[in-house]
């Protein structure tokens, strides 16, 4: 039946004939002539079912040939599950992976279609994105790109329209967030001649301008929030430093004022005035600096008056307390009011004059 497959040279033994047929069957497998390979290995099995060569039996080789043939037939018919099973049985790892890829593509396409039919356009677009990324060499990639574009358009139109409403109402942060979402989905998105990317840039400019106004007014937290919205790292760093310096400086100055250490408080306010803050804040610190300087002068006069009182130099004490009172009529230190001490010094001086 297979005389055409017999070697031209005479075969010296049955074993040699089996070996020749086995190698011929392997050659047919290499050439993907599955039917011929099946015939060869079937003939060997019919004569010696247990025949083996190079660690493989004729039965195993027949199984490989049959599964390869059936897998390709199933592939032509579109029966991917049957094809992958046959390739696995044939131990053809490369073709198994290939068909598993086709099955994954089919699964993803069905899922994208299902999402689209349910109106879940974003999810459908994500699935198409996965197909494009993972199967970039597939000949359907352009079809997927077009489908993805359609899905994003349907998904992003409501978001874009909502962004336009916020834009018209000058709600820049809300508009920026919506246009950012649109541009993330489709960087080239346009509707009615309006570009989402250009509108997004305009929103960012408006937010930056607002943040600059807040910064100039000394509203540092509002300024920081604005710069964070547009991720201006240089400005964020600058404002965070200003907030820290302002917070620490004002705390230290307030503590010195509470402890009536006026010279030190004045020194801190003088340092704060060197920072680049709003004119409003500068005016506030300037006023506090002047106040602390005046109170420092009053405190010095108060101390001189107290020293004169200790030395019973009532006239000098009265003069010093009078000068301190002129600076701040309500000045007091360590619970002692300058007005009371002034009256006491005058009284003592008067008595000393009348009754030397």
C-alpha cells in the first residue's frame, strides 16, 4: 500500500524498515504533512504496536500527527477551544499560546461589545485599550482604535458638556477636573469646534491667577490649594515655606509678647518684615513691630523708674514713669501699672519735699 515510501535501497531487516519509516514520518511532521505522517505511523503500529525510537513511540507520534491535523481543522472552522485542546495534546506549545491569544482576543472583543451595548462606554474603551496594547501586531488593531475612539467620545461628551457649564460659571477648579478627565480619555477631543485641551489650559491659567491674588493678599492656604490644583511645584514649595515661616515667626513673636519681652518680639517682627508677603500682612507686622518697639522703650523707662524707687530717688522715678506713661498710658509689667507707680512716686517726692 505504501510502496512509494520504501527506500530505493533494499532494507536489510524489519528493524531497519521500521526505523526508515519512523524517520520518514518525522520528516512529514516537520513538513506539516499530517495525513502522510498519520499513515506512516499507523503502518508501523499495525506491524509492531510497541515500536519506539529515540525515546518516543510510534503511538505517541501518531497522536501528535492526528492532533496537529485536527487542531488546524478546528482553527479553520473557528473552533478555538477544540484547536487549543488538540495543540496541547500534540505538545505544540507555540501554537497553543497562539490560539490562547486568539481566544483571549475573542473574549475581550465580546466583553467590549457587551459593555458598549450596556452603555458602559468607559469600560468598553478600556478593554479596547487592552487589546491595542497587548496585541499591537494584530491586523484588527486599527478597527479596535476606531472603536475605542467612538467609546471615548460617547463617554466623554457628558463630562465635556458639564465642564463647559462650570467654565461659563467661572468655577475653574471643577471645570479643570472635568476637562482633565476628558483629555485623559482622548487628548484630541473636540466638540463644536472647542478643544478640551485648550479649555483645560485656560482653566489652569485662571487658577494660577487666582492663586497669585491670594498670595498677594496673604491668604496662603488658599494660594497653596490653587497651586496644588495645577501642580506648580515651584510655587507650592515657595508657599509652603512662607506658611511655615509665618506660622513659626508669629508664634515666637506672640510668645515673647505674652512674656512681655518686647525687644525680642520687635526683633522677630522686624525679621518677618523681610519676608515677601502681601501688603496687608506687611502692614500688620509693621504695626506690631512699632508697638513692640514702643513697649520696649516703655519697659526700659519702667525699669529705670523701679530702680530709682528702690534708691528712694522719687523725683527721677516720677520722671521715668511719666515718660513711660506718655508712651503707653496703660503700660504695666509684672502686674504693676505705670499709672499707679507714677502717682506713688509723685506722692513720695511731695512728702519728701514737705517733710525732709
